């Protein structure tokens, strides 16, 4: 629930007006209140998520995001930045059990771009170690040549992007404790699945093999991210992960559980949204939890 710019834009479009800080906090607080009884933790941001974090269920830990929303678009390479008024020490003081950072990454970008990102993550890893806080690193792939990342051409490249990223950030130099990784295939191009939309890039058996191939390089525990796909598509991808037998340790997902409630909140208000979450939202997170039967604890990796 650490979405910032994207959530503000979606709420503004649905409401047809500018979204206030109070609206952002209310939306996050309602999601936190209703869904954390069904989760082991929640990821929030320190900009609009500190007060909502106090609404979480006692069973749920707290991860706080450390990066600026989006990326630097004044230079090539989708370079990241950190929130200017925060540090790992301050996030921990605000109640964080873990710190999460997102970067856009592909092993195929220029050495200059990637070396800057490597140094960036090394600094954060050292900061987390110094403060004894677990470090969750999320990396999202992109086409450094500017192609359509939702198209078939990038779907062919995606497994290699995911594999190369997992291999890189498994290195101890980065201090990453848990990797938050993309599903290694685009389910819309996997023939023989419910998510298939007509253009084949991989057969189902090939997709299962790509789950295994990417997982083989992981030297750290990893969890899957939902990347904003539908609840049905995400749970089907988790079914494939379980079928493939890879040792993933769960998920960190948001929009797959609550994004369909955005128009409810925008048009009918907070109470209607809360009611929607208690039925549809809880059902969505239940679907995800049911699909996690094949996952194993990340703690198994550590003594």
C-alpha cells in the first residue's frame, strides 16, 4: 500500500478532482484496517502511510518504503532517488520492521547506468546493516531500448531480465535480505493458461521451466510482486510458481487486492469502500493466500 503518484492519479481520475493528502491517508487507512488481519505484514510509505500504519492488525508487521515515487526522467536509465527527509534510522524510529526500496533495473543497460545503481544499493544495504533492519529490494525490469514493455517482444526478453537481476542482487555486497521480484513471464502470452490473450510467446511447459531457471540463480530468499495485474492473473501465476516447484517465500502485492475498489471510494466514499473491501477485498487476498500453499518461509534461508 505504498503507491503514491500512481494512486493519486487513479483516485483523481475516478473522482474528477484533485486528491488531497487527507484522501490519500483515508484510502490507505481503510485498506490497512480491513486487509491486515489477513496478511503477515503491510508495506506503506512514510509520506501518507505513517498514520494509517497505526490501523494495522497486531499480527501484521510494517515495511516502509525509502525511495522517491517514480524515477529521474531527466537522464537516461530510470535512475532512482531516496526520500530527502528520511533515513533508515528515521524509518525504524517511525515503526518500520523492514525497509523496502524499489529500483528499475535491467542487466542490459549501459555499464555507467548500472554501476550508479549498484553503488546506490550498496549504500542502502550498508545503512540497513548498520541499523540492524532487514532490507527488501524490489527490482522492476524495463526495455532499455525503449520498446513496449507490455508487448510480445519484451515478453521474450523478460525472463533474462529477471534472471540477470536476481543473480546480481543476490551478491552479499548489496546486503539484500529478501528480493521482491517480478513473475518471470508475462502471463498474457503463456499459451494454455486462463490469462492467455492469443499471442503465444511461451507454452505452459516453457513457462514452468522459466520459473525454475530464474529461481536457480537466487542466492537470497525471494517473493513475487503483482505488478498491478488482476487478482485472477496474479493468482494463476502463483499457481504456476507452485507447480514449477520453485522455493519462493510468498508475495508482496497490493493492487491485485484493492485496486477495483478505487471507483467505489471515489464515487461513494470511505464507508462504501470499507464495505467493498470486507467482501471483495478480503476475497481477493484470500485467493492470493490460497495460492501460497507452495511457498516456504524466507527464514529457512537464515539460521
